[in-house]
C-alpha cells in the first residue's frame, strides 16, 4: 500500500520514490568512485566516464553458487554497463583483444577501440564487396 507521503513524493518527483532513491544512490556512488580514482572498468580497464555507463559487477558468479558471494565486497568491481553484459560474461574465459573486430564480436566488448576496429572492418568489407560486384 502506498502511503499519502510516498504518493506525494512520487507525484513531485515524477517517478516512484524508490526509483528516485536508487538513482540518487547510484549518483553518490559514482561520484565517490571517481573521487577515489576507481572509475576504471574491471573488464576492459578503460575509464568509465559516464554514470549512464557505470555498473556494479560481481567478479565471481553468485547465483546458484553461494549467496555469500553476492554480499562479499571483495567480489565487487565496477565496469562499463556494456562490458558487464551477458555476452561478455559468456566469453569470460577468453581474453579480450582490444582494438580488433574479434574483441567486439566474440568477446562482446564495446569499448571505443573495439567499436572503431569493427566499423573499419565493415567499411573495408563493403568496399571490397562493391568493387567485386562491378
């Protein structure tokens, strides 16, 4: 049941109060992480520049393994949201080779170097295909 106080907060904030509090906590955490110089991705080691690309990641999987791993602060790292994806997690055992189309396609990395390398590869492929088709 939503109390009148929370209803007023929801209306004033334009979103559920719990959602707003979650966003505020994330903003505070990201600000502290930056001030401490810890805003580097656990996966790709590049700087996390934006709160929109900031995520908290468990280094070791906890679900179905051990609930203690969920709460273990030594099991927590920060990463880019796109590096902390299911694709990246599936390929965890293979090292990411940054700046290559393989890093982008096989490892699921979306850092600037891997994205640029994939774009260049696609550009060259289209150029070659177009010259062959003429």
